[in-house]
């Protein structure tokens, strides 16, 4: 249900500082709640109705207590005239789908699932209706919430119940039975804050490296990151992959691709050549190769596949 280039949180002041992190917080538990930290942000609604189909999307960012690793929620209900194919491209996020409707195929049939970081695009097929809620997480937040090495989930679609057991199996019904989207989002807030308070915080070196990559849209070199955290490149590779699912160089390419796709989505924005240079590609051919790798399309083809009102990309 998402597009490349959606918002990732900005890095904090401490994560912007260069040099070796002061402490390794791998064993630290999540922070206690601050007063007012669970105040619910505003909900926004987008609706679309055309020959393509009808859909309603209800978005809400995460409250302060869940930031920066829980980004927000997307409630959705979609009807299409017949089977529909959507293109999903890699991003710097993990998407947890809690479905109230029929199965989708990606490519195996699945209902509620975790779409961990992918190194290439995927096709999701539905049969005319989708209904549910999507949780948007950072890879570090996913590692904290599920407590499993992220490289075991990377490039996979994993049923929610396989990771959360009975709680995951019961979650779709619990959410569906609530009458409003704000109530559903509030339930997710409560469930997630409890898990985060009990979770181990990310290793400081990985957290620093991740936010540096996010801040620079993938521009920070692995060599520089290893030097900043005082690790060898091999150790950074292993710890980063454990916490995020993919090697740092792959995530850097994905973040650069995201930024380029976002800039291309602005009809009044810079030219393709300007975007290539601004995003750190050697030339437009280099940019085209990454778009082929991550979307299976040229930049022009991907922009032509955009669906209206935040509907993502058509996979037709």
C-alpha cells in the first residue's frame, strides 16, 4: 500500500554527532514513558473513486512514546472491479499488514504478514478487496519488537502469527471489532509501547550508522561509518545485517533510490539528470540501473505506474 520515498524520521542530535558512540546500549531496555508521550496525533483521510476502483486510506503518525522506530499506521479499505496487481518497491521501512479481508498473493497466499526489508521489488495480487491496517516500522524497531535477527526475515514475507504466536493470530479480530480507526490505532499504541519497553535497545554503533544513512539519504560511506563507530567494516556488516536485515551498502542504495523516486514525483521538480547528480549517481544510466533493480522499471515507467491518492504503484 506504500510508495518509495515516504517519510523516515530525521535523526536526533545525539545520532548526528560524529565519532564513536559513547556507550553500547545493546542491553538497555526501552525508555520509560514521558508525560504526554502517548497523546494521539491527528488522523488524515484520503479517498479515491474512479474506473481503477475505490479506496479509503486513513493515516496517523506514531505518538512520541513510539518514535523514532514506529513511524505510523495506515488503515485502508479498497475495492477494485476485479483482480488487481500492485508493485511494491524496497524502502527503508518494514510493513506489518494486519488484514481484515481476504488473502493476497505475494506470491504465496497470505493474510496478515510482516514484509521485512527486501533487496528488490515484489508483486502483490488481490482479488477485488483489501481491508486492514499497515504498521510502518524502521528495521531497528522491528528487531526490537520481534526480537529475532533481521537477516532471517529479509527478502521474505512472514505470517504475523509465526512471529507473535497467539497474540498475532488474534490481533486481526481484536482490531476489526473496534468501531473506529482512532480506537484501532490506540490499541496498537498500547500493544507496541509495552513491547518496546521490554525490548533491548539497538547496539549504539548500528543505531548511529543507520541514522547516518537515513540523514544522508544513503550518502554516507561504509568506510566512514565503520570509522565513526570504531568497528571494522566486517564487524559493522555483520551487526548492521543482524539489526536491519540487509548490508549497509544495500540499504544505502535503497535510501538513494527512495529519494530519487520522491523527487521524480514532483511534476515541478528538477530534471532526471539533475536528480541523478543530486542523489549521488554517477550518471543517468547509473540511476536507471538502480530503478531496474529495485522497481523492475525505468524511472519514467515507474512514475507512469503511480496510482492516485497515495495508492502506491500499479503492477500491471
